C-alpha cells in the first residue's frame, strides 16, 4: 500500500462519489439520526462558524494524518466548521482519480438546543487533476464563512504555488515550522501578514508566564548591563527554542540600544527535558528560568539588584487544538 493512499484510507468516513458530496453528507446525517446518534435537525441548526482546509502534504504518514484529523475534530467541537482535508497523491503513484470521503459528528452541549456539528470532506487526488481541485474545494465550502488554510508537512515551498487560491483567499494560512521545510518562513507568501506559525501559538503559556514574571521589574533593571541571553533546549524542542529566543530578542530590543548576544544551544545533557534560559550581566545581576513542558514544572531564579527571588511555577505548551484556535483567531 502506498504512503498517501494509506493516508486517505486511514482516515475515517464514508467513501462517496466526488460529484455527489452534498447528497452524501445529507445521507450521512440521515443515517446518523436513524441510529439514534446526535445529528443536526436541519441545515440551519448546524451553525457552522468557519471553513477549514487541512492540507496533508507529501511528508505526512498515515499515523500523522490520523493525529491531525483528530486535532481538527477536537477543534471543531469548540468551533463548528466545514473541513476539507486534502490528500495529494505522490507522483510515482500513477494517474489515479479523485476520490472522496465524508465524515461528520455532532456533540450536545448543556441543552438539547446546543448542538455543535462538524462536517469533513476528504479529497484524494493525483497531480494530473490538480487543475480541477480549486473548483472541487470551492463546491465543498460554505460561501458565507471565513476560510482558514493549514498546510501540514508540505514537502517543498515550491509545491505551495499550486494552491494560490487557498493562499490568497484564506483569512489565515497556518504552518508548523517544526515540520515544514527549513526555509518555509522565508517563502514569498502572497499575503505574509496572514501567515501564522503554530510553534509560536504553542508557546503562548510559556511567553505569558515569563512575561508576567519579568514585568514586575523596570526595563532599566532588566536591560542595564545585559551581556548575553542563552537558551539551552532538549532536541525535541528545537523549533520552539528558536521562536522563544527570537521573542526574547524582540522584547529586549524595546529597551533601545543593547549589545547583548543571543545564542540557542542544543542540550548535550539528557537531564534537560525542556528549556533553560539564562541572562548574564555585568556585575552580580542574573536571571535563570528552566521549564519542562512534559513534566509540567518550571523554576525562576533571579536577582536584578533588589534581592534574590526563587519561584516555582507550572509550565505547558498549548494543546494542538488550542494552538489552532490561537493561530487562527488571535
């Protein structure tokens, strides 16, 4: 079984004729209701809020595809949406044909009137049929809802040029620089102001925690005499460390002229399970922070000239579905 065919086959849903997706969705909901499971009472009751295209690039494995699908499902329970999942076929898989699946689920809220539903359409297609994809995607989407596009594990930046419609029409374009090509952030996006990195979104709790701790000190105390900022990280957090160090650099730049050096260092010690940040100054001032998202704990140690402070704290990364909402809406 080929890699991308296994992706399409691994995803849940009912295979449907490409030309009859709307009828297949309606039939799916009728069958769901007939079996006593939650289903929308009418088209209006689905209350979709967004259109969401999840593009599973050629570097996606079957297990990874299922994981991202489940992330989209969890996201849709909070923000009901119409999701189109793109499963492109590899060039070595032959001409092939476009295939489709439909999937839907509803969850009940605090009352019988609070029903949240999502609808998924999976499209598998060879490159030879790429020219027809834009039309097929547009048919699957709700025309009066905003569009969001998540390009996951795409194999090369140049491949994205084929998806100009999604890149230009989407309110947000989401990538994950931890699994994207190394130069993805330098790609000439048609609307760069709409691009969001899921790595940055995942780091929100860490940025908030460190920012709240440092905000109690005046800028002169934080930046005066600062010589270096180093960030040591476990190998699994290389992308997060890069983004976190850039955040420190941007914040410190607000102090004005500053000659501090910045370094991001992979950890050689297996004992380091997350991140270790160190500010070094002229004189006796210092700031250290260590956090391990997997273990959930962090420690602040600092002295900015007014006495030593040691403070344990919680630490975490946003869950994948919460990172999606952070990147989309904020």
